[in-house]
């Protein structure tokens, strides 16, 4: 009888330890999936090591799977320098400034009236930018402020 109790205690202890490990592992996975670094990686294919901080987010739709949003991230200085080196190697990123009058005519993502921060995004003068109509993606990296602006949409609102 004593032996059976010891075996049951051992099994329960092992089950508890396994549950705790799975819980911690699950929390890490969920946390990574919602992290700014993961979002930046999905949109720019750049993996940030410096734990960027999301300083602003606005979504004009914010319903279901549809979105029409702008995200602004502050990168740490050393990570910003790394990101800049990465951008210089990419063929599809262009040096700033953005000719926003020309781009606004061609792409709804560049519309200054979408959000007050669009002026900052389009007014950046030192860094790189990309626009990808296929992905509904417009990004600007302002190197002087280490700010990454990501404007994206699944569909467009009529916010005017």
C-alpha cells in the first residue's frame, strides 16, 4: 500500500511539473506572437533583437479580420543601426524622402488624412521607405528618430 502511494505521488508530481512547463512554454509562444518584434518581422522580414516598443497604433476598422491601420515602433539605437544596414542591402527599399504628392495619387496608403501621424511618416527625410501595393503595405524608417512606421490595410475605410 505504501508503494502504491509513492507511485501515485510521483505520477502526480510529474504531471504537475509537465503542466507547469507547458503553461510557461505556451505563454512564451503567445507573447512572441503578439510582440512588436514579430509584427515587424512579418511586415519587413527583419528580426529585431532589441525589443522595439510600439509607441502608437490606430486601426480605422478594427473588426474581424479587416484592418486599415498604422503602427509606429521605436527601435533601440543599436537595433536601428542594424535595421539601417539591413535596409541598405534590400533592393526594394528606397532612400527618403518620399515624394508624397506623387505617391498619394497612386496609393491610398499614403493619404495624409488617414491619421495625424501620416505627416510624420511622409515628412521623414533620413532613412528608407517601401511601398508594396500587392501586400497593401507602406513602410518608412526614420533613421534620425529610430522610428519605423508601418501602414497597412486589408481593405480601405472611407474615413474622409
